[in-house]
């Protein structure tokens, strides 16, 4: 279950459009340096260029695992805010297609909730750098959620 | 543990990857059958503060690196092999405080593509935290940076 104080923090973060206090609760969010901002009714996630996230020293390029972690975390945060799950969404599986090298610059991600079932959700995530129409990676994830009301 | 040329090459390769150094990843074992890396648990890699569970992104990073480095075990010479795709199935959460091992092997090598699979586990390899399949593109040795990087690995300058 999501404790009442966390739930309140969530609602407050979304109302104010300031997600920093929420991100501060997640150590991995700080490790890679994810940021989140409101864009109308949607959320835009940003991963600022950070030398600690480099995987290929020659290009240089962001580690593919960091790009995947950024996208998975974006999807989880998106669900925390937009799904009515009574608990923290739990990842079931994650599949990513790498389309281009993620260069050493800011990376963005946006999520699309394709299906919210009673117990499982399907989310698609797109990540890009300069141009939203030329993504560096696309991914999709299934998360287990808990219905607000018990199933039986 | 015996220091084989493959182990030494794997260690040099891993030491060139900044984010893997941040995560303090090390080569545990490498032979013709596959690559095993180890990632020590630390508070910084936690994704769920309620139970101390490691974030999936850390496991993805471990397994992307392990699967990618498993190509070193299967190729006669170093080639740059970027990830085409990766799929992770999460079996159960990683326990706080315990090292995480990643093991991967190449099960098919073609002219252009390498198919890999692997698992991450803590105490017991038969109880994996996650199962992974990943496909890697062979860019050969002629790509920009490829041969230079390959040579520097051979000579231990990376």
C-alpha cells in the first residue's frame, strides 16, 4: 500500500507541478539525475547530460542501461500519478528497442498508457534528444497495480 | 582465479565504461561459455524506498553490459556491438544488502547479429531475479572508433 503521507506528497507534487520532493524519495532517481515537469495534462521526463551516465567512452554515448532505467523510471512515475493503483506499481517486464546512439546531451521521455486493466497496465515510452520525431529508443513495460477496491 | 587473456580484456573493457564504474561493477568470471559480472548492492541503487528493492534500471544496466560483454566470449576479435534490443522479465525483487551477479552467453552468432541471453541472481543462480534476452549488432572492425578501441584494449591502454 502507498502510505497516506506519500499519497499526499504525490497529489501535492502533481498539483504544484513540482516533482522534486517526490524524486528525492527514490535513490536511483538521484543516481541518474532524472527530472520531471508538467506539460499541460502530460508529464515530460528529462535526463540531463551527466558524465557519470556514459557507457561508450568513444562517441561518447549514454549507457544503454541508463537509457532503459530512465525510461522504466519515467513509466513508473507516470503510473504513480495517472493510474489509480493503491500500491507502488511493480514492474513485470520491460522491452526496449534502441534506434540510435544516445549522445552526451539531455534526453527526454514521454509515456503513453495504452491499457489499464484491473491488475496490469501496459505503458509505452519514447525517448529522444534533439528531435522528438527521431527517437533514440522506444520501450514498453507491463506493471502490476493494485485496484483501489479489492477484486472480490 | 586464473587471469586469462579474455578476463583481462573484459576487465579493461569494463573499466572504460564510466557508468559501470559508478555502479562499481566488476568482472567475476569470463570464459568461452559466457560472461559473469558482479554488482555490489549500495543504497544509491534502490528504487523502492519502502522495501529497499533495487531499481529495475540497475538490473537493466547490469544485464545490458553483461550481454554486450558476452560477445567478447564469442568473437575471435573485438568488435563494437551496440544493443539492438533488450527484454527483461522480472522474476522477483532483488534483496537489499546482497551483491547481484549477472551471467550471459551468446547462443547464436551470425554475420551481422548476435543473440544473447542471461540472468541476474543473488545467492542462487537457479532463483534468478530476472531473465534477459538481448540482440546485438555486429559493426565489424572498420567502424569509427571500433578498431582503435579494439587495439587499445589489446594493448591495455583503454
